[in-house]
DNA sequence: AGCTCGATGTATCAGTCCGATACATCGGCA
DNA sequence: TGCCGATGTATCGGACTGATACATCGAGCT
C-alpha cells in the first residue's frame, strides 16, 4: 500500500483496460510507458498483481484449452484481465487530479492515459505539473546565484544545463496547455487520431 | 559494497576533499550536486559514512573545545575529514573512466568533479556518455516506429518529447566534447590525427 | 533426432534505499 | 519566558531492485 505502488497499480489497470495481458508482456509495456521515467522489476510487479487480485480489480485468467482437450501438467501464461470493479476503479483514478498526479513519478503515467482522461482533468494536471516545475526553476536559479563565484566552471555548467532542461520542460507544458485550451472549444479541428484500423 | 553506494562514496569523498563537513551540511550539498539526478536520505548517508570510516578513508573529527574548556556531556557536530588514504583513493576513482562512469546515476557526479579530473579521462567519459545516449536515441526511434499507428496522440507526444530530450542531451555533450578538444592542445602534444566519425 | 541457445514466462530473496520519525540543541522574537 | 523553525545525529519498517532459479518454446545447427 505504498504510495509508490499506487502509480504501478494505476499503470497496470490502465494497460489491462486496453487488453488482457500476462506478466511478461505487461512488464515490457510498463517499462515502455513509464520507462522514460522509471524502471520496474518483477519483484514489484508480481506483488502488485497479487494485491490487485486481492482487491478484486483484476482476475487471473488461465487460458485453458478451447474445448475439452486433455490438459494436465501444463501451466504457464497466466493472463490478467480487468473486472467490472477494476474498470470502475480505473475511471476513478483517471479523474483524480490531486497534487500527487503531477509529481515526477506519477505525471508520466497520468499523461500516458490522457486519451481516456476528460479535458478538465487534463488541464488541471498539466497546470499543476507546470507550477511544480516552475518552483524547481526557482530553486535552480537560487542555487546558481548562491554558488556563482565559489564554484568551478564544470559544476556551473552542470547546474546551467539542469536549469535549461527544466525550463525547456516548462515550455513543452505551455504548448500542451495551449493546445488543450484551443482544442477545448474546437474539438475536432486537430482531433486525436481515431482512425485505428485504417492502416 | 553495493554498486549504488560507490557513487555515494565517490561524491562524499569528493566533497570532503574540498573541505571537512558534518553530516547535515554534507547531505545538503550532496542533494545539490547529484540533486538534479537523484535524492539522498540520511538512511543511506550515515551507513555510507560509517563504511568510509571503517575503510580508513575518512575520520570523525569531533571539534572539541579549542582550549581546555571542560566540555564533557556535550556532543554534536561530528565533522568528517579525509585521510591521506582517502585522498589517494579519491584520485584513483577520479581516473576511473570505466563504463560505469557514464551511466545515468554516475555521470552527474563524475562530471561535477571534472575540474579535478585529467583531460583524457574527461574526454573518455563524455564520449562514453554520448554513445550511451545515442543507443537510447535508437531505442526511442525504434519504439516510435513500432507504435506509431497503434497508439494515441498523447502517448505519441510523450515518446516524441522523450526522444527530443535525449537528442538535446547529445547535442550538449557534443558541445562539451568540442570544447574539450579545442582546449586540449594547449596542454601538450596530442595525436588524435584520426578524426572520428562526422555525422 | 539430439543439442544448444536465446526469448518467453513465473516466481522469490537478500540487500539496498527512502520516508518517517525520534531526539536534542540553537538562535530568534514576541 | 516560552514557542518555533532550523540545525544536527540516528534508526527502522517497508518498498523496490538486481540477481537468480526454474521451466517451456521455437529455431538453427550437426
């Protein structure tokens, strides 16, 4: 029930919402979704899956043979899928735009599921994230001023680069927020591509 | 003995190399040096300090009364300082430009001490870091191609942004490497006649 | 067919690290 | 004077990682 695992639970629920998966594939996609921000090992995935089963949000679905084919000692490929409760819970989590949603570890996952998030929540999370990063910019600036002359060129360069990166992140968020605001009352101008099957 | 703590040991040694410090101040500076990349709690700092003392690289220096002021029950402000062995060990670590030096967690710390690192080592670490990031760029590109049409616009944007960030990091390294190369030939003769690849 | 090898797949554990917390001292300040 | 936040040392429960073990599968090689 760590705060950490709530991110993980959210991500698992979100991935299983799209399609049932087994652990191995789940981990791969998880590392790709939150991958840019964090890694994940089985040591946390499996306990998380067990907790989710215990909570009744997912079920283990062992793909037994389609018809009465004799299957005895064979067991692998445990496929996990969402229950109705799980879907409901995921919807609740999607709408949760609390301060936790724009922390470093959580923001990426929330963003990854933005397509299923309503516009108001999206905007609130993006703005929360932005002000979080603006605080950090202030911190960097203060550190730069504090250490400007008693520090060597390399340390200075490192701090300068860090500051640049965060500022760049803020600009990115500004563009996204602009896009959200514009898209809010012009929904289908530059819509989210919904042409899935037209390859 | 953990690989993790080696970063921490390196950073502590480096900070104490500049001036003796006590734990509280040490933690603050540590979080500012590796802060852009990682955080650090006392739960790992104090065990690390103990390990360093045990290894004979630092000593606890309790600032007892300057003159014979009888202070018995008073204890706080344990100041840590490098020993001769510690200085030597730090020099060894400075020259170590192995693959570990350009991993995410280690690069920042190594860079922070570049002012004490010799030019050859600096260059090797920067180039190692660059090729590490170029691998990651390839990974991102592959992920983008793999998922281009079966993923929603937000996930796509997240991946695109991740790719941009890493590419930007590579450009930063390119500038630094250029700077190193240019500054190098006032040191002494340098026979890098063979030009590296030109992209 | 036998054999190896890497990818797929489930599962656990020792060790490491973080967040919270407990204490204690110090300097302001109302 | 008493309160409060910053400084300061220290520990612990619990979360998480990296390593590892074990098993199955398909593909290529001989």
